[in-house]
C-alpha cells in the first residue's frame, strides 16, 4: 500500500509525511511551520547573545579590546614599582644587574624582561655572644692569650656600601658578618691577656676586630662596610665567677699593698735625703769653720811671730801669761803665791762653793 494512503484520507494533496507533517518542518501550507526554528535562526540567535548589541563582528572586537586592556593594566602594575626611604633598587635585565641604582621614589621597568631587587642601606646591628644573639650561650666563650676563658658579648654595626655585591655575591650576608666578626674577636682575644678584654684595653680590641672583620668581608666582595664594634660585656664564665672574683680581690690587695709600700718608701727616702742634705750642709759648714779658724790661727801665729822677731823677751812673757790665763782660768783652785802677806786670809775658804753660788745667781738674774 502506498505510504501516502496511510494517513487515512489525505490523497496526494497532503504534502506531509506518513505522520501528517513534512520532514524538517518544511513544505506545503502547514500552519505549524513557523513554530520550528531553522539552523540559521539558531546560529543568528547565538551570535546576538554572545556578540553584543551591535551583533556579529563589532561585538567580538569590543571583547578583544577589553582583553587587551586587562593585559595592559596587568603589565603596567608589574612594570611600575616604588623604592622606599632607606632602600635602593637594583634592576635586572634578563637576570643581569644594571649598574644604575634606583633611588627612593616611583620607577618604571619593562616587565617581564626586567625585574628589580631592593636592598636596605640603613645602619644594621648584629649582636654576638650571650643570650642577646639568639644562639647558643657558649658562642661568646673565647680563650685568651694567657690561657683564661673569657665570655665576650659584643655588637657589630654595619651598612651596605655596594647593593649589587650585597645582593648577588653572598647568599646570607648577615650570617657572613656574624661569622667574620666572631672569628676576628677570637683571633684578637687569643693574642692578648684576659685583663685586656676585661678592663685594660677594650677600645684597642674593638678597633682590631673592626679592622680584621672588614678585611675578611672585603675578600668575599660583599659590599658591606663595618662602622663600629662595641664590646658590651667581657667577664669570666659563670661557673668560675667566684674564683675569679677572689683572684681579683687578691690582685687589688696586692696593688694596694704595693702602693702603701711605695708611699712609705717615698716617705723614708725623702726623710733620708733630707737628713743627708742636712749632714752635707753641716759638714760643709764645719769644714768652712775649721778652715777659717785654721787660717785665723795661722794669721795670728804669723803676727805673733813677727812681734816675737821684733821683741823676743816681751813676746815670750806675754805668751806665757796668756797661756797660764787660759790654763788656770777654768781651774777651781786658788793659789796664793808664797812670800805674800797672808794676814787676814782664812785658812779654809770654800771658794769653789762661793763661785758656784755666784754663777747660779748670775744665771737667775739673767733670766
């Protein structure tokens, strides 16, 4: 049976298919044809929905422009950078640093071909030894030149002098500064007695450590300058602090005893020198007096000799009388020449007692 008769009465005027509808929704005057969209309608609707109000090619152009704008903004954000105060920037071109440094402010570079690294040029401080360093407490223990153990706590102040060398020549610059300063301190303390580190020459030790540390860092081309080394504490270890203080007290007593002995020695020496000077002056005076007396006696003898030469008898008698006067002048005896009239002379007269009383009376009267 023909397929068009299966419809049950349409005949050939029915242009539909076996089910009364044209395949694909086309053909004939079927009133339901306008309700089924074609492929072209579906494509056009998609272009209108995703292409914008302009439809077609103009809507796609705006999407491309928007994407390019987003990419441009992202590139500008990564290409513009800021250097803060106390910092400098080092620009890298294909990983190679440029010689010019970026000072604080707003700068531009071509990202991603170029990049920037920042380095702080502010003064830094690294503490070494004790609990202040944040490391092992035995870090500051060092052996001095006189075989004593010294616990030294010190700090190093340093700054970046060459940012390019600082950023790219050493991986951990601060750790390198710490290691170099500690090594220099151990070397200097190991050449000196412990008393230099305790109190006698801390300034000299700090100066030597600064010089040696700078020399070590210069060999590594770190771009770092050491500004100062400050010894905060230098003391014996806590385990032997009591014994060390006892030794210090003994040394202080020794110094005190030496000062006292030196003071006494100076006093005695000064007194002895004064006595010696006095003795020399007395001897000189005695010498002058004896010399002058001898000269005077010699002159007197010469004058008497001259008189004796002119009148020997008179001079001889005069000398006799003067001599007897000197000899008998201090005698307590009274001599009465024989042949003189002794009438009225008491047989015993206490002349020495009378002379003594007369002398005492004269002394009392004089006072």
